[in-house]
């Protein structure tokens, strides 16, 4: 997971471009297993912004999205949630959700 400063919910809601927000944790086996699937699907959607959020106790952003399990992928178009996947096991379902926000 990236160690960048976590954006605020207001910053996420203000994003205009299609965005995938990925909530997870570096120690999460499900998160590590999903990385090649996410990368494969994102490769076909270069216009989608991908933001990884290191989630866990005391992390407020994940709570505002009601994240319960990792990884949780939230697909946004103009700051609005269009789709959500929890522990995806197939690049195809990620691709379908990306198409909903990217129009590709």
C-alpha cells in the first residue's frame, strides 16, 4: 500500500474523473491476491484514477465508506459511488465495474 497522505472524504467526493478507491491493508492476504486482478483490469482503463487507501483501526475514510472487509473497491464517477466490490476474485467483475465508470 502507498504511504501517501490519506485524502479526506470531501476530496474524494470532489473528484471529477472516474476513480477506483481501493481500501485494504499491507498485511491482508486477500488484498495481495487481488493486486494482479486489479492491475489487469485497470490496464484496459488508463483513464481511471486508482487511489489505494491503507485502512485499519483509527482510519476514518474507510468508515465513511462503511468498509468492513478488505479489499473493498469503490468505483466513483464524478465523486459518486457507482459500484462496489468486496474481495473480488475475478478480473472480469472488476473490468465490468470499471466500464460502468469509464464508459470504455
